[in-house]
């Protein structure tokens, strides 16, 4: 397994992970835009040349990082791949002088919330009906 920067050829594999793990469907242009905004904030975990997970983040106008998507293919979870991607991402933030990371997570997503808490993210506010299916979200924030 290795962590490397995203390249546009990854889009079909990532779109499959997004459909399965995040239950969303995004246009190709979204991935290209994220890539253009901040190359070091878009990371791929690959095994034998095939993407099995990714983390995509942008830098918001006030200079903090925002994780937009983060997922590992279901068959590859609980093996430390998410941890390695998050470690690499935090390293990218440090290199850019970023000391604040925010993200949103479904209130029902206990596994991800536990994962983020271990990384020092704290629950801040509830975002009513944040998701397209009507579920509430939590905003989580890490400062370091
Ligand atoms: C959140 C997510 C990305 C984490 O990825 P992951 O690769 O499973 O993460 P890790 O393996 O590093 O850690 C997950 C758990 O496995 C455990 N783990 C890590 N290595 C392990 C190993 N070798 N054996 C057993 N357990 C292990 C970790 O301790 C952690 O447990 P905990 O959450 O109960 O504390 C993944 O669960 C996922 O894709 N979820 C669906 C999409 C999603 O919800 N994304 C977040 C949206 S905001």
C-alpha cells in the first residue's frame, strides 16, 4: 500500500468508492476542481496500482483546511489505511502552515466520528439536514 497524490486517471475508481462508501454521485469536474485548488490536499491510497481509498480537502478563504471527502473501500477498512492517509494529510497541512482542519460527518456515522476524535477533532455544531437525504451533520474541528 502506498499513499500518493491524486491524478485525473483516478476519477473512475474514486467515483466508485464515493458511490459505495459515501452514497454520493459527483460530476467529474468536482474532482478536477478540488485537484486544481490544492494538489497536496488530494491523496490516494493504492494497492497494486489500484486506488482503494482517498482523502480530498480544500483550503478555505480564511486559510483553514476543509476535508470534503474521506473514504476507504469497505473491504480494506480497519487495517490502518485511513490512519496513514490522515497522517499524510496532516503533514501536508503542516507544510502549508495550516493549523486548523474542519469537516462534516453524518450524525449516524459512529465509526468515522470515533476515528476523527482519535485524531483530536472535536464536535462543534449540529448542521440540521446537512445531507441531501435529510440527515443532520456534525461539524468537527481540529486545531493544532
Ligand atoms: C472513516 C474511514 C475512512 C476509516 O478508514 P480505515 O482505513 O478503516 O481507518 P483505520 O483502519 O486507520 O482505523 C479504523 C479502525 O480500525 C482500527 N484498526 C486499525 N488497524 C487495525 C488492525 N490492524 N486491526 C484491527 N483494527 C485496526 C483502528 O483502531 C480504528 O478503530 P476505531 O475506529 O474503533 O478506533 C472508513 O471507516 C470509511 O471509509 N468509512 C466510510 C466512509 C466514511 O464514513 N467517511 C467519512 C465521512 S465524513
